[in-house]
C-alpha cells in the first residue's frame, strides 16, 4: 500500500509540474506534442486536442515534448509560430519557470487545505526546565502553558521559540497553571545552540523544552491564506539553504536521500494521517520546485540560464557548448541519483 501511495503522490506532483509547462506553452501558442507521466516505454496513450497524453514504464518523473524543442539541437528552428524555439527568449523563460512555479502553487494549496482542516503543532506547554536558567529562576514549572508574551498571543511552541529568539530585553510571560493566570518577567540569555543544519549558533533562550503535547490550530479562510504563504516561503528558504549548506560541505553527502527514502517518508506519512500525507506532499512539491530551478543544464534552471545568455549575448550558445553543458548536467544528476540510492541502501542495512 505504501508503494502505491508513493507512486500516486509522485505522479500527482509530476503531473502538476508538467501541467505548469503545458499551460504556459499553450498560452504562448506553442504546440505540445507529448505530455508524459513517466519515462521509457509507453504503457497507455490517448491523443486529445493535438497532444498525446501518456503513461510510461518508469514512473519517476515526466516531461512535455514541445514542437521545436530538442536538447540535442539547440539551434533548431521548426517552421511555424507554434514552435518553441521560434518564441522570444523571455517567453521560453516563462514556459520553463512555469513548471517549478506550479509546484510552489500546489504546495500553497495543500498548506491552505491543512490550515482549514486543522494544522497540528507542539503545544506551548513546558516540559523540562534547565537548571539555573532564567525560566527556573523566574519560577516556571513543568506543565505551565504559555498563553502570551508581552501582548502577543502564543498558540504553538514554534511561535514561542520565534518570539523569544527575535525579542529584545526582558519579556512578560502570561502563564496558565492550575486554572490560574500568572505573570512572570523573564530576561532571556544568549546561549550556544545548533540550528537545523547542526551549525553552532548563538541564540536567545530561557532554558525550557516542550512537553510532548499536540495542539490543533484551525484557521479561517483569510488566515489560512497567510498560513499557506508563510509555510511555502519557509519551506522554500529551508530547501534553498539546505542546498547551499550541501555545496559548502556543512551538510555531509551521506544526508542525501534517494527514491527509497522519499518512498518511506510518504508511506509513513500516509499511515499516520491524511494531514501528515498532505504536509509531506507539500514539502516534496516545494523541493521539486526549488531543485528544478538550480542552474544545472539538464534542469529547467539550466535552460533558463541559456535563455538569459541569449538575451544578453543576442545569440544562442553553440551546439558544442550546449551539448557539453547538457551532458555535464546529466552526469551531475545521475551521480546525485546514484548517491541517493547508495545512501538509501546503507540506511537499510544500518
């Protein structure tokens, strides 16, 4: 069942990505010859409105084949206004960008649905208290629920952590304990900590950790839009930073996961709840959008770079340069895929 869920989620994400390319191409009058979910041998196909819609044997991706688009012949110009290569560079950039953009839109839609259905977060309930910390000195106790800091309502542990981190000076905590509301003045201290990438940082803290208690936050449609925007932007920044840290060597290459890891994460989420499945699908969708924008020649980002070069130089790169860079891009992608599979197998044996 987990494998089926994984393939359905991946096919859905690929379809949405390629639908972005397809919609932009049709908007500019480009003929889309093939819309494929999967690669390799065709399993099922149906022609509709001039496009062959198909499912292929290897369901780990997909593509749209546009008239006049051939990576092996970058200077190809098929006759007709419906040819991709006869379009202006800025139009081709829009078509290329539309795929990743569709992934960001899909993620926002999923986060919007999660917000309306009820987003689960850690409750702002105190679990453990560090000895000699500002929290202990102020009389904070295990089980206390933080309701407000200064004049800001606190609903989740995430909000609590962000507010303390970004604050200045002493803070007024409104705390619920035994059905009573207490007020505590606490001045955070700067302490050594680690971020999500295990880098050593300095951070304002008060010396508390959360209790294992979940709270469900329901949003109205207006606040759900804000939640969806914030989560999509936050996820995008996290993945962009992750790629940067990977390139810098801060994140070891052993952390790269392949299709087995992705499949396991999706399978585990589907067994947990529909909300968990929607959340992981949204995160993977953002991941696809970000990774496809990387300036690797075989990806959308690489093709965007070629078109930017054409705008600046007023000519396309030569066939030799284009082929060399595209081949290098495929080598990079294949190496990353093999590394991901190697790491997946290592994790299974460990």
